[in-house]
């Protein structure tokens, strides 16, 4: 396993999913279910980040992590207007970097791979902070560091399954 940290920068005003989210009703089998969809600002930010990743890294140069990682993010905001909370920024970043999945016939299927197989593999956010303001260059500086994992001490069933598959322990 490669334990080399991977660092990159995503340009643009860091945005959370929850600010100005919209409530919609989705028609289910028996009744309508309320659902929260991300704000337009977040969707625009997400699309911009993913385009930057595609443009900067050919698919074979973008690492894909399936085991525990530490994410360290330093957020530089454009200004103090609509100042976000750090947890919201972390959730948005985790979602942007995670594989896209859909439930098809009751099973999760990956529809597009990004850096993280699932945001639950993030086991540490050490050093993550809103680092400052940069009016002309808002951004997030991200470092992904693989963590050493031991099947005898791991408690997350998702990670244990990954370790078993990796070591053919079925």
C-alpha cells in the first residue's frame, strides 16, 4: 500500500451543501417523501471542483483510496459574507471527493469514481481549518494521507470487508 500523501488545490469559494438547500417532494411507491437537495451555489461549486480534478489529473494519475485516510483541508474564503461553518465545509468536501453511487434494485452501484471510495473512510480531519481570507484566490488546499490499518483492531465493518477482500480472507 502506498502511504505517500497526495496534495492538490481546488479553486473557488468553498461552499457548504446545507446553506440555502431546497426542500422538494419525491413521489415514492406509496406516498410523497420530502427530500432536501443542495443549493444551486453548492452544485455549481461541486461541478467546478470535479472539472478541475478531471482537467488536472488524467484518470490514471488520480489516486483512488479504499482504505482509511486522513484529510487535511485548509479553506481560504473570498470574504466574510455568508461565512460557513467548518463542519459543513468538511461534509461538502467529503461528498465531492467520494465516488458517486446510486441504489439500483436495492444494491449500491458506483456510477463514477473519484478519490475516495466512500466518505466513511475518512478517519481523521487533523489540521483542517478555515485558514483565512483571500479575496482574489478563494480555494481549499487538500492533503489526503493514507492511514495504516490493522484488521485486528479495525471496528468499521466497511473497512474490515475491504481488508478481507484485499487479503483474500473470505
